C-alpha cells in the first residue's frame, strides 16, 4: 500500500503543481476568463488516464494465463522505463518548470482558447498516463486486491490537497528535498516492479531461468504474514526469487540510484549538501 501511496503522491503532486502554476499565472496576468479552459484540459487528461487504467485492468482479465503474464511483464518494464525517465526529467528540469510553463501558457493563450486546453491536457496527461501504467503494474506485482488501489487513491488525494495549499500560499514546501527523497524511494519501488516484470516474462517462457532460484525464504517469510505483506507492499519483495530477478533488481537499483543522486547534486559528488530552496506555486521550484 505504501508503494502505491508514494506513486500517487509523487505523480499527483507533479500534476497539481503544473495546474497550480498555470492558474496562478492566469490570475496574476488578469486573464481569469481563461481558467476554465485549463480545467477542461485537466478533466480530459484525467478521463484519459482513468480510461487507460480501466483498459489495462479489463483487457488483461480476458487474456489466457500465458499471454497475461507476457503482457504484464512487458507493461511492467515499460512502466519502469517511463517512471525512470520522469524521475530524471524532474531532477533536471524542476527549477525551470515555472518559467517554461508560463512561456508556453503565453503562446497558447495568444493562439486561442483551444490551444490552452491542449496545453493543459498534454501537461497533465503525461503525468496521468505514467501514473495509470505504473500503479497498474505495481498492483499486479502485489497480487491485486483493494489495498494497493486504496494506497494510490490516498496518495492522489493527498497530492491534490497539497497542491491546493501551495496554490493558496498556506504551505511552503521544499520541492527539491521532496522530489529528491520521493525520487529515491521510487527508484526502490521501480526496482521491485522491474523484478516482477522479469518474473512474469520468465513464467511466460520469454526469458530463461524460471526454475533457477537465488533463494526461497517462503517458509521463514510467508507473504501472507504481516511482515511479508509489509515487505511486498513497500519493496515488492518476493519470497521466491530467481537469479535473473535478483541480478536485474540489484543492477537497476545500484546504477539508477547512483545516477539519480549524481543528477540531483548537479553533477557534484553525492556528499555535497543540497541547497535549501523553498517554493510555492508562485516561486520557482
């Protein structure tokens, strides 16, 4: 549940910040009449994201077991690729996000109302589609059930609340620190989802080594226990792990985490302390 809460919180807050910046700029530039077009674009993007999530859920349910495992594995790998790109994109571009959005908003407003709708739609849909795909993959990795979806919904609701508080100026959030910590946590979550994807591809016969186990601790750490459920929910832990799963998990985690920490430090050694920058919807993240 925690992993899905984190996904919903992180992705939802990115979308909420985009909307907050757009609306705040329209208010400050005395173009309030255009705000409704932003909300039209946001509503369309949310609808598309929900439709994609539903299509993934109901579409996979009608597949044979082998095809479903292959599909789930490929979708998990795609989700990890998209989220990894998003983590690094935000690490590099967060400080310029406000200025870039405002410049795009000026061009869209000059081009017409529907250009503004399209801009808001694209900005939010990018986050929404990533969220739908990654949450679906994380839910599959955790065996389905209501708990993962509840965690994701709670994370999204929290992100909306935080976005509103930031827009109203009631909350000052250190966005660099927030995105650094959540980005690092998402790398760990993504490593587990990637390992799950490899497992599904092995079960589908697309990758070798399905019966070559690195360890089997199902007797000591049953996944039905509270601690097994906790490990699976937070780290996508599997009591029965193949060597290929383990190698992929370790390689992704070490390489991605090292590059991520290097990126957030601006290319400086990871021991350098990050600057303490406070941001609101009206200040550059």
